[in-house]
């Protein structure tokens, strides 16, 4: 049985918050009125730090955090 630590739970929550904020920003930009720029800015101010903090939580959970670039290079 696989047990996840606190970092993974926090990463998943932050990823959900960031994706929701970016989706709200997309909807505000695409379908909103010209007065919705405040919503766009708030969504981006929430989404970008949440995504960055989530990546840091994911990297801190790796057994070898300095080798994270293998995720992008090797597929198997």
C-alpha cells in the first residue's frame, strides 16, 4: 500500500487551487467584460504562487531532489 506524505497532499491541493485560478483568469479574459480586470489579476496572483509552491512541495518529496530534471529527460 502506498502512503503519501504531507507534501504530496499539499502539492495536490495547491495544483487544484492553481488550476482553478488559471481557469477563472481564462474565463475572465475570454468572456468577461472590460471591468473584470480585477478578477483576472486576483486569479493570477493566486495561481502563480500556488503553482510554484506546489512544485517546491513535489520536489521536496523526491528522494533525490537535485535529480528532478530526469522527469523531463527520461520517459521510462
